């Protein structure tokens, strides 16, 4: 059951002028479920994206990179669930390209103006005939009046799910240079989640006016502050993708520098949306019962703080102890020790579990009592603070526990 995560309400999702959405049931893997989504972008939209660092990048990821590098203005996104089109070789690339050609023909676009995305089972051929047959239905849905745009965004969030138990969508309205600006995002992911991204698809749209030359950097900064700080199981997927769209319809002057006052305000607002979506992925982690914040303080560099945070967040022994509410907290110290900070003086390490001071100066705090640790570990949301005592940097990673259900879900995934 998701950890403090509710189904988003269509009424809470804001429309983004310049974006139209259509969703279809194409039967790609299962009959009678939403599994094909198109996002159609008006002329003048700016797009940026980041993708998995897995060397076995899926065919749609490879095609997306090529199309973004082509210099063509991106006008459409097409997303299928039920099949990852990964580990499929040249036939998979051909299928991804044919998907783009088919959608482009229907819209009067060049095929490089379309970005394809897939998620689902790896190493199975994409059922291209079913996908292409579903495109007219998705386009017809996008042609409907978008006055209920919140419902369309929610439908899209449902249409990209795989093992997710709930759709993930979030909106925020903010002000930029005296103008009201909307931002709405959707995401999917529950397993095979690890930074650099994950079996994660994220799509964030705003009507802010952003210079096209900034979009790649904007996507990278947002990912680094959100999706690249979450982990469920330490597996980096073949398909993860995060796309940011700025339609320019809000009416303010273009943002041309992310470090300007307007740029910082834009980053703050969009980071808030991206983090909500990233946290939703962890809260809906396969079999998750607890949401854990791993905060590492006192590092010499941000990189070593993240090394330690990821070591703790990825440890199956740590994660299973949290599931059991077992304050076997030496497992956390072991993970800190093998994180790879070779000159770490463990005599300077501190550990807090919630409001409980567990470790002081590298050893058990004299006042620590196991029943206090267990009290915190029984909570659904837990803060783990690790002090390295060697610098001024702090970094945070969000993760979840490992339960019996994680094994069950992944053992049964293809059935």
C-alpha cells in the first residue's frame, strides 16, 4: 500500500495552454486498459529532456536523443506502456522510428518532431501493429475540447502506469514577473528505481516562457534535484526519461538565464513539482510500507555525501530492517563504512534516527535505548541523519523499505 499517497484529483490539476492530451486503449499488453498516450504541443513550445545512463538504453531513448539532436522543433510525444522496447536490437529501433513516422504523418509533421517513450517488459518485441492501430483513438481523444484539462492529465497519468498502484500527477501555480504561471506534471515508476534515472517516465509542462537554449539545462537541474535523488531498489532502468515542456503562453518576458531572479523563481517552482512526483514514486515503491529520508551532513563535497546516502539507501539489509521496525542500526554504520569515502574518520560519525541520537563520535550514544529506536522505526515516514564531521556539505536521498511484497510483485511481474 502506498505510503501517505492519494489518488490525485482532476480538479487539482491545472491546464497548460499549448498542450493537448489524448489517451487510448491499444491492447499493447493487456486488453481494456489505458496504455497509449499522446501529448501534442503547439508551435513555439520549447522542450528539454534527460535520459537513463544505462548503456543498454531502450530503442525509444536512442530515437529521442537523435530527434532532440536534429534541431527540429518537438511537437508531439507518444508514450506506450506494457512493453519497454528495450533489448530489442535493430527491430526495436525500427519500431520506434515507425511509431514517430506514423504519428508525424497524422499531424503533418516531420518524424523528427516526435519523441517516443516506452515502458514495460524488457526484451520483448513491441507489438507495433496494435500501437499504430491505437493512434487514431488517442488523436481523437486529443481533439476533444480540453476544457477539462485536469481530467486529461489524470487520464495520461493512468495511461503510463505499469506496476504503479496509483497514478502520479501534481500541479502548482506560481508568479513570474507579475504573471500567473501554471505547471503540471505526471510520472510513473514503482520498481527498478535508482538515480541516473529509473524505470521512470516523467513529463512536466509549464506555460512559462523559457528560451529554447535553456531547456536541456533546465531538465538536468530539475532531475538532479528530484528524480536523481530517489531510489527504490538500486536498479537503473533502460528506459527512464524526464521531459520538460515550456509553452511560452504565460505572457511574461522569456527567461534567458536560470541564475537570474526569474530563472531562480522558475527553478524553485518547477523543482517543487518535480520533487512531488519523485517522492510519489518512492511512496508507491513496490511493496513499500515506509518512506525514508536519508540526509548526510558534514561532508567535504556533495559527491561524498551522496555516496554515503546512496550506500545506506540501497542496502537490502538496511531496507529490510526498516520494514521489520528492527533497530539493527549497525547496518547503517556498515553501509557508511563501505560507501567508498576512503579517508573517512569513523570517529567523527554521528547518527540520528528521527529525534533519537543513536551514534555519537563513531560509537553508540551512551543515552541511546533500543526501544527509542524502535519507536521511530515503527513510523511510516522516517528521517535518518548521518553526520560525517568533515565539512559543510549536505545532500539528501529519498527511499523506501523492502517488504515481502517487493519480491512477490517482481516474481509475478510477467504473469
